[in-house]
C-alpha cells in the first residue's frame, strides 16, 4: 500500500515543510497548533546517565569482568614506577660505591664527610645501600628491568582485553537502543510525524545514536581506568611520602573548580549544537527530496540562504561548544605542570636531606605525572560526555514521545468481512479548539463505490484516515460490519484495506517486490495477472530486466505515471475488502486513466471503495457521491442526480470538471 502520510492538499493540516525554504509555511499545520518545534530542554546530565546505566544492566557480568581487568591492569601499571625506582637506586648506589675507597667502610665514609663539613652528602650517603669499591650491579639492574618489562606487557594485555569487552558493553545497548527507536517509530501516531520534520527524526535515530555510541566507546573504558589510576597512584604517593602527596593534592581542588566552571558553560552549547544539527538535516532532506520543484520555482537562492543560516548556526554552536570544552585540557596541563615543579623542588630537597632516595623521588615524580594525566583525561572527556549526553537526551525524548493508543487486550473482529462501513455521529479535531468534522453520519453498503469530493480543506482525506485509524475519532464511532474499529487491532483492520494515494511510494527493490509488498507470498502468476490488469505489464516488459528491474527509493528510473501504476497494481494484488483511492490517478495521462478506470471497475467489484478525486472520470460511475464542506456532508447522491439538483456538486462540476469531461469525451 502507499504511504499513509500522503494526502491531497488541504485535506488536513500539513506540517510546514516542503520544497521551498524552511519556514515558508510557518504557522500552518499540526506543528503550528502544537506551538511549533519543541524547544531544546536543558541537559539533564544525571538523569540521562542513570538511564544509560540502566540500559547497560543486561551486560552487568561483562561490566564486572571489565572492571576486574581494569583493576588488574591499573595495579600493574602503578607498580611499574615503584620497581623502576629501585633500578635507579641500584645504579645510583653503584656510582657512589665506586667513588668510596675499597678499604673504607660506609660508616667511615660518612664520618669523613661530616668532618669535612659536608653534612648534606653525609646524610644522603647514610640513607643509601652502598658497598665501598664496588660498581654498578648490572645483573641485578637487568633483573629489575625485566620485571618492569613483564609488568608493562601484562598491563597492556589486560588493557587490550578490557577494550574488547568494553566494545561489547557499549555496542550491545546501542544495538538495543536502535531497535527500540525503530519499534518506537512504528508505535508513534501519525500526528507525531506531522509535527516533526523528517530530517529531525532521522537525525535522532542516526546521528544522535552514533554520537552517543562513539562517546561511550571513547570514554567508558578510559573513565574507569583513569579513576582506578587516580586511586592507585594516590595510594603509592602517600606510601612513598605523605608530605609530597599533600603537595600534589593541593592542585586537585583547583582542577575540580576549573572543570566545573568550563563544563557549565559548554553544556548548553552542546545541546544547541545537536538541536541545530537536526534542523539542518531536516532542511537538507527536504531540499534534496524536492530538488526538482526547488529548481522549477527558482527557489535555489532561498534554499541556499536557509541552508547558510542553519549552517552558520551549527558552526557557531559547534565552535562555541568545542572551543569552551577544549580549554579544559590546556588548563589542566598548566595546573599539572605547576604540580610537577612543586614536587620536583621539594623532592630534591628530601633526597639531599637523606629522607628519600633518588629512586623514590623519581617514582614519585612519575606518579605525580600519572596522577595529573588521568585528571586531565577525565577533564578532557567532559566535552565528549556533554556531547554524548545531549544526544542521549534527544534520543530519550523520541523514546518517551506519546504513543498511539494500544490495541485492545481482547480485540474483536467481524464474523465475516463484507465491507459495510458506518460512520455514526463522528467528530474529529486535530486540536481541541479547532473542530474539523462534527456529527458526521454515513452508511456504506458492501460493494458500493463512494466518491468523496469537496473543496480543499473540506476533510475528505481526514475521513479515510479515520477509517484507517491513522487518527482516532474525537467523538462517535466507526464500524466495519457492525464491529467498532476501535475494538479491532490496527493490523487486523488495515489487513482488510487497500490504499492508493496521490503520492506514489516505492521502496528500493525490484518492481516485482514493490508490487508484492501488500501480498507477501503471492505467486508470480498472480503478480503478473495484477500487473496486466492495471496496465503495468506492458511497460515493464519494455525494460531490460523486466520485473527484476531495481528501483531506487525515489523511483527515479520510472516516470511518475508508471510509479502510480505500480502502486495500483500493488493494491490490486492485495485483494482488500475495502479499497481507498486518494487521487490515485492524478499522475497519469487521460488515456491511461481511462484504462485504469476500467481495471478499477473490476477491482472494485464486491468491494467497498472510497474514492477521493477531483477528476470527473474517477467518480462518474460511483454508486454514491458525497460532497463535503467544512467537515460536513452537504450533499449526497449520484452524478446525474447531483447535477440536476444544481447545488454544491454542480458548482464544483462547473468549476473543476467541465474541462476534464471535454478531454475524455
């Protein structure tokens, strides 16, 4: 069946989008009734983070294993500098030992230095493990270096395994999120899509989920590792020298303040960035979908101007977001360098006084760098997290959007679907304060063909949308063979209905697949019969690949009339109990239309048909013609009877159909 979102102009409020510059239709359609596009809310970082964590709950076993690997890898990484410092002590002790005469003991050397008035060197020598006259023990140094090498190799392997598991921890929830988004789109009412540009919806399902996935992939493992590194390194720093650890920690509060201030300014810019991205994508999607009309009406300059406006807005918000968040890392590096200078100076004094060994100070300086590095990394990831959470909030807004009313728990179905349709005191309005249809009653007997005509905005397409339950009635009821359609499942109701709309919808696939879309499992013989009955077979056989000709999603390799014929063949093959034709022959020439009408006549036999049309050849043979104005049926009868009455139908005939009749006859 054709796309349910298509409609004749003016049949119901339409969203302000199309092949002209964005905003050209502002103030019209459901979007206008709902106050336009929703404004971007401030980023709920905590709420979005908690929700993401809940989504990762099924992977808790992998998360625990990832944490265990992270703990193991960080532990090995933290032990490396301490052991490497021991190698430095061995080398330094060997150098000092060589400078002491072989016959002199360590105590004698210390006493000699004190007598020479060099107390600092005496204190340092006294704290060292030296053997006078001996040089560097390269064997012991080599053993220490091999241990360090093994430790770092082990840490790297654990990090590699951690990264592999982190990929699974991140991608599985993203897989489920995409599934949820796809399922959500199927449950959203038509009014949601009427109020949202298609590019905006696509941006949330594609760009925002991709951005969130990349953010989690880049930050999740690194944050865990960085936090564990901070804890482990801090423990080693306190163990080596509480004084130096206290000096290193002086800069931590300053770092927290800097990150907090910068993050607070960057957060709204990221929200604005992704909101602007959605609007830009919506505009681009519209322009490329309607590029022919843009050129025909000479709106390239206006379209380009609108693109430039959106692009500049995106550039501005992206530049601000990235620049503001990008200042975090240089600020943290500056604070880290201050910390490095303080530790180096005080550490040198402690070595000179003999309180610490040179290897301990070297290890501590490494630890101080290791301590500041994860702080810098965490701060640098703040901009990624802000961007990711902004995208997460937009996706969650889609997932939380109000859905259509669920199908009844115990659905009803007609005992036999014959096609008797009854509208009983039906009322409908898109918004509470704007009535469209009021107290409409209508009975259509099985097999009847009902034509619905009227001026633009009369409610013709809205009527069939109510029958299809694309929208639910505000008041009254619609029954199918005595069963209230609201008591039926939508799938059951729509399986009995075939629909061909003015906007022919084809998907990327072969012509055969497009025809068989509404009747899966249909044999090739039935498919070809439907194609012949709707005059598709003739032009298909002129194509090099025949029924296996692949169409793109826009159907650009067939004409507009041929696209319409394919959609009619699709409805023919489905053999529905109720047939809805909404300007179904608007894209074909008069001769082809006459042929299609003959096919449609056989198609409509035994089926209830609703035909919305402006062209005379579509409705002259209808059993009943309804004339609608302002949501009400003002006249009903046959073609000849309504012409004789000289009322609203006669006026429409004189205004719209006289020329069409002359062409056909």
